[in-house]
C-alpha cells in the first residue's frame, strides 16, 4: 500500500504474469509491497511461503527470477532489483504455482527432513544415491534454475586504480570520500545501492538541523564536483585480496530494460593504496516460533519502505525488538500514518517513545497466517496476549558488516556491550574500518570516525590535509541492547531463512558432536548459498554457544570468504564466451586456406589447415593421401610460419647455443643449418628444431609450434639467470617471417621460378641456408626437410606471406602438386620417424629417442648431467620404435598399448604405448611410432596392439622408426 | 614479372569508429628491435641520438623525434619505429617491421576502453604522453604507449591482429553503450 504524497507509479512490470505499476527507481520488493504482494517465494527445503524480510542486499527470502529463455537470471534479490518498464519477474522453486506448491508436502514431513537427514537416510542401496535419491532431492530442494542454454548476455570486466577506495556510501563513506577527496587523493567511492546515503535514506534523522537528505545531496554534489573522486553506485565490493586488490561487481544493465549492447554486469578489479570500509551494519532477526511468515520484516526494512519508498508494508504493524530501534520504527510508522498494533520490547524497563501500546518484557511466542501474517501471540511473565497485525517489524540488534575484513583470514572480535562482532584492526593490510561496520552506530560517531580515518590515511599517503574536516551535527543516540537470540515456544524458530535451518537443527548438530561452528555450518547448511548467512550467522552461533555451554567468543564465527554477494561466473569470465576464450593466431595464408575450403585445426593458439579438400573427395583421408603423394611424387606447399623463430645474436651467441643445445653449434659453418635437441634441466627432452647460422654472431633458431613460447622463456631464463656473463641477446621473429615448406622432387624447380639465387644441389646443398631474393623481395631460404624429400623452407617478411602462398600453391598446382595440410604433414613425418611433441611429451630422454649420440660429451649443456642419472637409459627404458599393422583391415590408434601376444591386456603387462599413427599411402599400410620397453632390441617382434577406449585389439610388427627411405637419399637429391 | 603484394596486419579490419572513439591501423614503414650488448648501452644510445635526435629510452618510456619513435619494449630492449636505424655495432639489431600489428585508439573514452582490457593503471597522472608499458590486453602480450591526452598506440603480435581488433572493438562498444 502506498502512503499519501508518494510519486506516481508509472512503471509497468509483471510478477508471476500479473501486471502491476511501480514508482520509477524503486526496488521490486518495494513495488510488490506497494501492490499488496507479501508472499513472493517458497523456501529452499520445506517450500514454506516466504515474503520480503529486508530492504537490502542481505535479503534471504525474496529471491526471484528475471527474464526467460537463454538469458534467464535466477536468484535475484527483489530488494536489490530496481523496477524498469517491462520487467518480467516471477517466483521460483514452486510448482505448479507460488500459492499452491506441491512440494510444500516437504513441510508436513519436516520432522524427517531435519539437518543431516540425507546423510543418514539414503545410505542403502548404494546405487540408489546417484540414480534415485539425489535427483529427487535436487528436484525438491533448490532455488532458481538456469536455462541450460548458451547465455549470450553481455558482461564485462574492468580494472580500476585509486589512492583510497571507500567501500560503502552511507554517512561514514560519504564523509570519508569527502575528506580524502578534499585532501587531493584519488578516490573511488563504491556503493552497492543505486543512491548514496545508506541507512540515512531510511531514517528521519536530522543533520545540521535539516533533514539528512539535504546533507546527503550537498555532499554528493561536492563529491561529483571533484575530478579526483569517482563515484560508482550499484557497485558491491565483493572481496579483499592481496596487495590492495579488491573485487567489485557493478550492476550496469540490471536496472534497465534489456539492451543487447549494454553489459548486464561489470566485474571490477580495483587496486587501491588504501581502503576504508564503511559497509554499515546488518540488522538481525530474532529466533521465535514461526518467525518466517510473509509480513515479518526487519525493523530497518520497515523504516526503509515507509521513509524511503513511501510504502506501508502492512495496515497494522506490530514491532518486536530488544533495542531502541523498535521504538524508532514505531515512531516513524505513526508519523507516516500507519497504525502501530503494539511494540513488544523484551527489555523490562523499556519506555514508550510515542503514542503506542508498549509491552515491555514481552516476547512474540507464536505467529499465524500461512500465506501472510494475520496475528501474533505475545507472552509476558504473566499473560499471553493476542495481537492482530499483518506486519511484524523485528529488531534483534545489529551486526557490523565486517565480512571484508575477514577475507584474508582475519577473525572478528566479540564486543559484549554491542552484543556483536566487530572488526579486528589490520586484518586486511591497508584497510581500515569506520562507522557502523566498526561498531559505531550513531550517525554523529560515524561521521567523526570516518573523517578522522580518511584524514589520517590522506596524510599517510603524503597529501596535505589543509583544514580539519568539519563534522556536521547529527544524531548521537546511544545504542542500547539486551541480547535476545531465542524465544522458546512451539514451532520452528528459523535462523537461516535461505537454507531453512532452524534452532533445532543447530541443537541436533551439537548433539551429533558437530560442535565446532564450522562443522555445525556443514552439517546444517546454515550460512551457505547466495546470502552466505548474512542475517543468520551470528544468531546461529549464539544458539550453538548456548547449547554447547560455551561463550560466543569461544564458539567463534565461521570463515567469511569472498564473494560478499553472488557474482555471476559470466561476469568473472566476461569476454571469454565462445572464441573469446583465448586469442586466435592466424597465419598470413589463413584467408587463402579458407578460400580453399580447408578445415582448420588448433595448434596452441594457432589455426592451421588440416587438409585442402578437392571436389569429389568425401573424406579427409582421401585429401590427405593425395597431398602426401604431391610431396612424395611432385611438390607440395605448406605454411610453417607457426614454428617458433628466435633471433640469437651477440659475441657469445655460439657459446650460448652450445649450452642450451645438446649438440654443438659453435662449429656450424656460416650458411649452414643444423638439427638440435634441447633438454630440460632434469635431463628430459624439451624441444627440437633446426638452427641456422646467418653470421658469425647471428643465428636463427626454430622451435616446434607447441613449444615456441616455452623455449623463448627458457632462453631468457638461461641468458638472464644461468649464464648472465654471456653477451647474447634473443628476440622472437616468429611473426616477422612468413615461412613456407616447399617439398617434393620438383621443389627446386618450383623455387627457381621465384628466386634468382642459384639453388642447385652444389650451390645450395642439404642444410644450406641464406638470404635470397624472392621476386625482388629480400627473403631467406633454408634447405631443410620434415618430409624426407628434397625440400626447402622459404621465408619472406610477413606482409608478403599471403601473396607468396597464393603464388607458390598456384605454381605447385600447375606442376601437378599443391598445398598440403597438417594431416599430410603428419603422415610424411611419421613415415620418416621424425618426432613431434606427441613423442617428446616431457617424459622422454634423448636415449629413448635413439639420439643419445647427439648429447655431446665434449662440452656441458643443460640437462647433460641429469640425463646420465640411473634409470634414464638402458633396456628398461621405453625406446622409440616404429609399428606397422599386420592385417590390412584394422586401423591403428594413438594411445594404444603394446603387450606380449600371450599376455592379458591389463595395465601391469603394458610393454609400451603408441604416440602417433597414420595410414601411409606411400607404404600402403597402417603405421605408427611407439615407445617400447627395450624397443630397439625388439625390431621384428610381433606384439599385441590394444586400445581399450576404441575397442581395438590386433597384432603389429615392431620395426625401425624410419620406415621410408631409411638411408635418406631423397633429401639430398 | 610477378610481384608480391603487401598486406598490412589489420588489412580489412580497420579503421573503426565507435561512439566518440576511433581505432585505426598505424603501420610504421620500418620497425627494428635493438638490444645493446654488455657495456654498449651508452655508445648505442649516443649513436641513436646522433642519427635520430633521441637516444635509448629508459624503462617504461618512449622517445619521439621527427623521424622515429623509440619505445622501450622490455629488459634492455627498444623498438625503433619509423625508419630503419643505421648500422649499429654494439647491439643486436633485428628487423621487426612485419612482426607487429600497430593500432591507435583515440578519442574521449579511450582510457575507459583500455581499463576494460589492461591490468595496469593507464590514467593520465600515472601514465603520461610517451609513457609506455609492456602488459596484457585481454590475454595478449602488448606494448602500449600514450601518444597524447586521448590517444594510445598499441602493438600486438601480428598473428593476433583479429583478436586485438575484436577485443578493442567490443570494449569500445561497451564504453559507448554507457553513454
């Protein structure tokens, strides 16, 4: 019900399909109450009717779902969601409807569903857990659901920096930001609500003799005028991390009709030199019987609806509390013209502060009204009084919002006077607390404390605080409370409204010896789920303390962890949807390859063509076979630019390479290329590749595509850390050069058409390299081969890559050859027994590869000593061999294991494993590379080839890894 | 005779204007990385200065002359952008003219765009004109230099040009959408 003189409700929205109107800017919760909707949700486990309990971010009950389809947004707090034109909100966790929810049967059998029931109940039979019990329980219990479709909503991430981060824009936060801002500090003021002012917006307090709103407006205007202050409303700081880093969630589009171009949320990482936590405090409920009915609202919430939003949450409101806020609430209600049914103050000596019925020393011991409160029973020492009311405001006192101070493992301190935990100083380095979150509950105290803290911080940071901040005159009412945690009586006394945990559950946990507060939390689920126990933690541990006979400080709190409010994974991972997951690297020939319909395969971040299909070809195998034949018989062209290329220069370049490679490069002649093997410090193979000598002090190393980054990092490490005395520089030139393999018997003929250099066998022998002109452009030519054929790699500056690739492939096609992709490249190298990272998988030594002779004993190199350790060489090692299928109709598979023919194919009998396989059109058979125990001595043996995953069980013959042209004659032709 | 055709890294991708901002390719005719050998820094810097009027930059700085911009790109290394340097004896000199996609982001909101992608403080008081940083943009290694109050130069690996443009465009759209 709206109070008189409130703005006109002009915004149309629906709740559960029912059209309603709202005042612009108000929350969904406020709008629902204004429209007389009290029952808005069903509870997590027992499906009890629930209403709106708070007016803030801590709301445990009023969770709704916004939107439909793929972009559905579940578990939205109605107290945070602002209304907008066309808002489509609906209740969740109820079927078939909110009012008649079938699952409410759970509530009737609740005595069997207490804490830990499923730990005890669904023990047997074991198989039923996964197939029956768990699905049934999950169906019955829960909050909102996701669509299970790909969410295309836009989210974003951002980084912020400041001198002082002020967390919370209530009176303390405003004062802190003003003080720090005036001192000249770079300030970010992050505030969860849409409007600054905090609790003051909900109170009828005066500042400097005028309504507090005037002071808020003036202060906000002053802050907005400062270029060094950034105000971020709708922004919740969700976590405190190392070195002054804070996470924050900004609601960017939540309060507006959905727009495709506007992010819904922005996830901020804010780095601050200092932070001031001014997060305020959260009011706590009291555990009395059936304290969860719709219409039972925290007193602070009632004041917010009445004073801030102009909405009466009921027509006859009773107030129940243990502190003066109960009276403040009653006075405000009366001032707004709302009937106060009674004020029940558990303190015996309480005095009425207005014209209302006060029951001092009373407690609410029963409530009634299933879908909405209709009355309460109040018990005093002498009598039970029935009071008719449709709203009950409750105040059990205040808990400082100190969560962030605990994010780095700090523990709060119990304050007996406040009956609350307060922050422990310096729990988060660089963060101080001021105002209600520090246990200072009066406005005047908040303002003073915040100004002093901010001034101190500004001075610490080197800013000059010219004048002492002026503290405006404000409310100084002391906070007077007599703790009241629990009211005895018949019925469940709810502690955690979001997880349906009541007092008996906590007692049961203690009875089952889950007496540690952390164990109690896990046993009962108290404090879990979206609200993380914001309104229940302290009450629950007070009850636990009581039943275990310990004090509250002895009992302690559970650990407050980030995030402070739920953060969508989509916000944290913003920008990473679909292909945004990682950068995409494209070669210069990418467009040309796509133009030839080549399917792309990922190699690290690179995209490389698998094969180039031609008309009439229906399988990749056909294309691959044809491309292999190009290279073996004519000429093929392949983009190899993705291989790492590293410029190594300097007077000590040769010494440096001798140190990182197992073999010697100082002896390499100018204009020559050598194959090199690189070990890790532990003696296993890191990478391989060819390195060319372009000058006395100038080499160009190539690495595999997969290990390019790793090798670059390794070289920098060696240069800077292991051998800082060497005068050498390394620079990646991978991106500078577009490089193409031109391979096949007619490769020389093809290349003669694009370079004027003499590339005859005599002038440019195998492993020769050097600068050449490529159609007038300075390029490089390397006579190296990864196919075993006469082959070259030709490089031009990348700007010409696209053009050269098109030219080379066109020429090759004219000669009867063409482009070849990764599949053919793989076949060609397997036929020749050349390794890739399928073979050098990190567990392999030079000995295993049959390359022990490449580890020079004449010099030291990284990994040499460690490679000599026992166990890294000898017949017990799995050594690289070739395998070929014996029967023609079986496909081999990488990942298969090798067994003795008679052995059972189980793990302990494995003699080796297969790393690469292919169909070789050249040899007309299935072949592969494998690592076989004592393999080199077993050439010619027949073994069992078993791949349990793919259902392959066949025989293969062990052969030498080089299956084609073992003498290597073709490459020198 | 057949001629090879040049293609810049962002060919077909840029320029783009979104909101009040523009993203355009700014390909230098030549880019050369230089890394002085041990004990050669002064001599190399002097040689650069006599040729171009600016020497070797200190870390996180970029130096501008009428012929070149020399930008620090990492430990003991800098990139000469604009013209190829003269023969330098005391340094490793590597042609990088084709290795980098170089773009300029300019306009009101450019700082906000980069704040969505780059984890270092690029706000003006901290990061003035001719300040430079080797950092991340999204998941990419980049070099970012402030040119003036509202213009940044961003260098990324050539092969990542498409991702670079995509990331920046998306952030520009996000910033523009906020109005």
